C-alpha cells in the first residue's frame, strides 16, 4: 500500500531555480535541451522506480492492478483511458500524474500556449522570438500550472476545447484573415502539459472528431483557419465501462488513439476500504468536542455495508457504489456519537449500533436501484444490507459459544434496553452486574472507556439477536431496543 510522501523528481535539465535564465540567450548558454511531456514523465518515472519512491501517494488497493499498468503506459509513451465506475479514483490518478512533470519549464513570456523558447509553435511566440532573438524574455512555468481538466457534457463546444474567433480582437481592427484573432481553447492552452477529459463518452461525436484531429493531426481548424500546431500533450480520458464499450458512443478512430485502456476497481478488501475511509474523511482544523474513539468492529461494519451494496442485485451495477458511500457513512456515524457525547456531557464519544439509523440518508442518496417502486424502497434495501453487514461482522469478530453465560443471564430474566441517549455509565453498570459480559466486552476492546463499553455491549446484544439467541423489541425511542430471552 503506497504511503503519502513528497514526490521525487529527476534533476532538471536547466539550472537550479535561484539561477533560472531570464532571456532566451541565457537559456541557450545554460545548455537547456527541450523535452516533450512524455519524455519528462518517462524519465521521472524511471527515477521513481529506481529509488522506490511512491508514484501515486495516497492511492490504496491499486498496487498490483492499476498502478503497474499506468507505469507501463508512461514508460511506453502512451496516452491513457481509465475505465471504471464512479468513485474509483480515476480523476485523482490523473491529477497525481502532474507529480511526474519537471518542477518548472521555460516558456516564452506572455505566450498563450506555453511555448518552448527553442521550439515556439504559436504565431505570436514565433514572431516575438524572431523579432527579439536572444533578448526574448523567459518565464518559468511550475508543474501545477501544466494541467488542464474538463468534464465532458453534451453542451461542450469546439470553442471550449479548441478555439474560436474572438470578436473583441476583430473589433479592435484586425482582419478575420489574421490568425491572431483566434482565442484558443482549453486543449491548446494546456500545451506542454497533461490534459484530462472526464466522462469521454458524453462528448458529442462532432466534438470527438475535433478532439481526434487535434490529437492526431496536430492542426487546429477554427472557422476556416488551418493552423499547424504541433501540440505537446499527455492525454488522459476517463469513462464508465458501459458507456465506453457497450453503447458505441466513442468514435472508433479516437478510441484507437488512446494508447492504454486501464480498468480501475473498487477496494477488494475490507482493510483497504477502511484505510480509504479514514484517509478521506473530513477533518477539521479545530475540534473542541469530546475525542472520538472508533472501535474496529464499527469501522468494519461501515466497510462491510458498502461491499455488500456493490454485490446487491437490487442496486445498479452500472452506477456503482462509490467509496464516498463509506466515507460519508463514517462521517455521519461519528457525528451521531459526537452529538450524544455533547448532550450527555460525556468525556469521550464512540458510535453504537443504535446510531446506525444515521447511515440511511447518507447511503440512500448515493445509490441507484435497478427498479424504482413506492414507499421509499432505498431505505428498505439499505436496512436489509445493514442487518446483513452486522451479522457478518459479528460472526467474524465473536465466537457465539463464548457468550453462553451472557445468554444464560437473559434466560434468568435479564432485560436490557438500549438507545442512543442512554448514558454510557448505565452500560458500565450492566457489564459489572451481568455474568459473562465483562469478558465479552474485553475481547472486543470495549473496556478502555465507558463510551467504548456502551458500543461493545450494543454490538454484542444485536449480534445475539441476529443469531436468534435473544429477542429484540423494536420501536424503542432513540434507535435502540429492548433485549430479553
């Protein structure tokens, strides 16, 4: 699993930033050699591989599947198309590719297309270099400004991506025949960088033709102008597999020119899902509330719910169940625990089974059912999945035969009523007075604090109920229940 670290890059071809040349003459004297974007990325990728630096810090679960394919594509100099459902880190992977660019590159000062001083391509930059020669001023462009991204929508125009005649420039007195009247679109302005187009199949076919033309033929055609612009780009596209492969919404020549097609996927293990949840959850710079204690089995429960949802026949596979479901559920579950601790004046907060009702709105808003019905079917589907998740996690965490003493106590007349607003001290009292309960709570690590004791007891009682060892009376205020033999 990759760990977050600062990116490592090869040594720049030019001098250190403190001595960056300011003119074209100084740049030549410094021995600068132009390189294409793909050459930069390939060289820096080899440097990362040599010193075993992480290429994609913060990406979890792709070490043996997606990342090796990306490394191969970059070393081969191929553009990339990521295929995957929503929430599979496709855009994040594209943005992390910026770390493989050089820290800075020289450009002709004021150029619209990030023109290389030794190989300018725009008419304006070519004219300036021809006029000023070695005195042409140079700027140094950082890597974070060499990334362009566009979400494909049906209303995107050629002007957005490629360019259009600028009526302001025409009004200033220039002739329409003058190429300087063109306002360049996003793709030419990302020259010498990485351009990402998300949800590629949503582009209209005529726009795809324009994209193909600018990527393959390197000419920009705007209202009759034909400009030979040898754009230097690394192109990344993303798409849903069903749109890309089944519906025929990609024109064949464009599909043929995107070198490597890399399939992403959701986390394949509970451990990876939990790691991503904890990494991506919202954090606050200041937190004056009670500290949150998150039991491992509750984290596992949230991850199990998401993984079950991905396999559920009621939920659309095309839409998918994003990792954002897990992240949102962890956030609202923690919020419910924090709210209770504040209201009851408890020193620490820990989520309980009685808090799981908070997951319903967070989950139903992020899933799509195969068929729609009445009476809020999403809630019923999620509730059934939550019950299965609890059952599965309890079966993995607890040996039910070890709870015979606790079951015997209920057979002897014990009744416990739980709820989200029952103070933790009540659970501590029940633990002390109930045979078998202290040992079971200790095995779950719930004897650390009263808040965790309450969480462990609710987990144990609900697990026994789901395994038909206890009865549960529902409808108790606060999301709890009354457990008896």
